[in-house]
C-alpha cells in the first residue's frame, strides 16, 4: 500500500508541548465502530466502558536515554548528542548520534562532560564507537555495565522527548515525571507509551468501581516506532523490533474476561502490538516473552484487541497505519480532520482517541 495514503496536514500549533493537567482532563475523541464521532474527556472513560471489560496497559518505564557528550581527536573537540534506542547486552547500546559523521569506529566519546578537562572521573561516562550503521545509528560499548551503567545513564541522561517537542523547547526536570506513566515499572523504553500518560490514580479507581479490570503487559518502546516511514510502499518498510512480555496469569485473565463477553481494551498502540503478537488465530492470548517486529497496516485482522485508546499520531507513521487498520483509513482520516478542526492537541503530550472495534458491530 502506498505510504502517501497515510499523509495529512497538521497545523504546528496543534502539537502539544506540555501534557494536560490533571492528566485525565485531556480531551478524548470517541470513534464508534460505524465511524460516528463523539467528543469526550479521558475522565469520562469509565462511563464509556462496560463492566467486565479488560483494560490493558503497558508497564514499561522510560530511561533517561538522551546523553550529551564530547569526542576528542587531537586538538579538535566535537559535541555529540546520543539517544539510546536499543540495548544489545550489559554494556552495549545502539544509539542515534548527531552528528554521526564526526565519529569513527574505534573512537571514544565522553558523556556528562562539557570539556576535555575533568574534575571528577565519576561525573562522566565513557564509551567506544564499536560500529556505525545507516542514518546516524552507531553501536556504543560503555566502560560500565549492568546496574552501574543503568545508574550512570539515569544520572547523566535526560528524558528522550520526541523531536517535534525537543526542537521547540529543551527537556526539563518536570519531563522526568511528565514523560512517565503511572504504571511504569520495568525499565527499558526509550519513548513513552503515551496513551498511558492520561491515567491518574483517581481514574484507575473509578474504572475498578465500574467493574473494568486492569492488566499489565510490557513492550519496551523503541525510537523506531514513532519514525515516519521513508519507503514509498508499506511492503518495503522494515520495522524495528522491540522486546515485550505477557505472563501466563495475565494471558489467562484476558482470555477469561473475553470468554465472559468482556472486551479487551488496549491502552496505546504498544499494548495493542504486544497483544496481537501474542494472539493465536482464534483470538486467544498466549504467554509471550521476546522480540516483536509486528507491522500492522490496513487489511490486518485484529485477533485480540476489541477497542483501542491511543493518542493522535504522526502522518506516514507506523502508528497511524495501525489505527487505520483498526478502524479503517477513511474513518481515521475523518476523525483526524474533526480533531484538527475542533482544536484537539496532537502527539505524545496531546489528547486521546478511543476507537471501538468491529467486534461490537459484528455482535449487534
């Protein structure tokens, strides 16, 4: 399918630079299975779901993946900015580096220091450039490993805000909390599962009172998930793989809920992707642990997910393709046009969209 079919124009002032406060005060566009649209708020979610529905959230935790450093070559010193995108082992990460052309394989980079002179070695984190790939990707082998490396990254790094936010304002201390969901528990993501940012303890309590159960899965979100597709045809796009897991108890609980007539409601495209990666042909959810590179485009038959709560996504992105597969491209484009005209806030810190799947229509 041609990628330009997933293009749309978004005025720059629709891109949210800060989250709503409180988080569940964000707006939410409800898209029914027949394409009908209704304006609501995230706080209205308990009334939009039914007792017995199973809400699935991603419990990944975002690491401080953006690192600033220097590369010294003789008398020349160059500033380096790296965003960690995928852990390889205890001491190595794949990273997007700017400017990558200033690095050579075998060179060393020092993160956490603005100059060559150092008052304290503990204030820095050194790495060797082990390999260079395409589009600014490099493999960094750090001098620390395991927990010591994790601690150094957390101490020296900053939140890896998406480029459409970072280009308009620098990350701040507030982003360390704002760019983390209330469910965050398992470290490993380099981008937030942004639909989960809308939840508050009060909203979770009201959902429980409604009889909606809450279930946790993990997908460590990688930076590649949010990148626009550069190929002309979706068949030519290669997805970045991400690590995810669903344990046996969670899989069993979801299958029981669905067998009793409840809907599986994925909070975010990341939850949807791990659920679909773990689903069998009959729609049952199986335990899962490993890498997934599932790429969902129109024509895909959803097996596990009955409804999807998600943010508004970038044009030509794999996430916009996924929601188009879920509700239909024409329906999603109409929903986005309505959202733009009605002043909804877009992308990671923006408003939400609740897509009701075809299972409801088929059962009617």
